[in-house]
């Protein structure tokens, strides 16, 4: 395992004063176990491997946060997890407001950690310094036989790939895909050359479903079948 000494939640200390849940304070992750990190919106988020996360799950000291969309959460989720979507949680009554800043938090998604990283970053900036993103994502959690609620195995959607490009100046920002009727969405960082590849795992859609793809440089809305042909230019 990629960690050092285990620290109980009761021994964790958080410095600084948090703003709102989507705030932008000068907080950084505590990262007590020296995990590898991913950078989202300029904030480093530690990546906890599944073998460590399952230990934390069993000790009941950790809040698991589903950062996907409501459709995916309602279909299947880590048992006992709460819904607080990327990047900044729910607009009203977000469940994270019920937890103090000393709680250990594990965010997760399916991509394996793009959305989890975004939500983890916003929580860290809000003062939740003991926040981690699940490194491998939700599907390996399911495949490992770890606790799940809902129909995680029998309802896996097909994966659709959308390739595109935008101006290189937007490198490390995000490209998004959204299906507005159901609220499903996915995100991926833009590469140094401006290219991006979205892998959509949306439920109950087909090639005729209308999808919006958006980057800082532009957006387009078209049937999924059209979007998966060729490469989009969103400059």
C-alpha cells in the first residue's frame, strides 16, 4: 500500500477557516499518507487506492462522496455514500454541509477520477483538507466485490467515445459532455495540444440522443452518432 502511518480521524487537524462548500480559499490537502496526487482547478487532490479506501470504509470514519450525476447515483453507488456532484456539489441542501471539516472524505466517479478530482478540489479549497479521490474509480470497486447499493453490475451502459480539440491555451482545463434531459454529464482534462477524448457512460441513450459538448473555447450540440464520428473542433 502507498501510505505511511495510519492516522485516525480523531487525530486530524485542519487549519484555516472554510468558506462555502464551493469556496476558493487557500487550503491544501493534508495528504498524511503521501499519496500520489491529481491536480484539478489548480488544487492537488491525493489519490487513495482502493485497498486503503476499503479499510477506511470499514472503520466508519470516512464519508464517501459520489461526484457523478443523479441518474448514475440513483442506479448504483458505493453503499452509504452521499450525492455531491462535481464540481461544487448541489446548489441547495448539499449533504457535505452536515459534516465538519475534520472528517475524512473520499470522492469517487467512474472516469476514474476526473469528476472526483474536481469535487475533491472544491472541498479542499472549502477547508476539508482530509479529502481524497478514489484512484481507480467506481467500476473497480464494484468488480472487487466491495459494498454497493443498486444495480451496479447488470445496468452498466455502453461506452461512447467523443474526440475533439480546442486551443492549446486551454490545456488542463476541462471538456464536458452533457445529456440535458437526464442531467448526465462527464468531464475530461484538455491535453497540452488542445485535444481531448471523452468516454461517455450514460444510461438510456443511443446514437439519436442529443449531447452537448463544451470547452472553454466553444461548444456544440448534436446527436451522439454525429459526435462520435471524426474529431470536433471547438476553438
